[in-house]
C-alpha cells in the first residue's frame, strides 16, 4: 500500500515538473515560429526570473531589432525610387 502511494506521489511530481519545464519551451517555440513568418508582434510572455525568462526577453529584443531593420529597409527602398 505504501509502495502504491509513493508511486502515485512520484508520478504526480514528475507530471508537475514536466509541465513546469515544457510549457515555457512550447511558448518559446511558438513565438519563434511566429517570428519566422514575419510577425514580430508575438511574445512568449515568460516572466520567470530564470534562463527561460532571459531567453524570452532576448527573443523579444531580437524581434524588435528585426522589425526596426525591416522597416528601415522599406523606407530606404521608398527613398531610392
């Protein structure tokens, strides 16, 4: 009986930890795919104070920079015409 309770506890903890780790990764993947389609408005919105949060901020910064560069290229092309 105690063995079954321990097994259930381990499974619950594994499931909770698995979700805790995979949700931010899935959000980052979704955001990255959106960026690759040219939509830089997306954000993973990860507010954790760990590496996942830092990666989310870095992706947001990268998207802002890419959007600014893309807009600058469009303006340059317009001026060149």
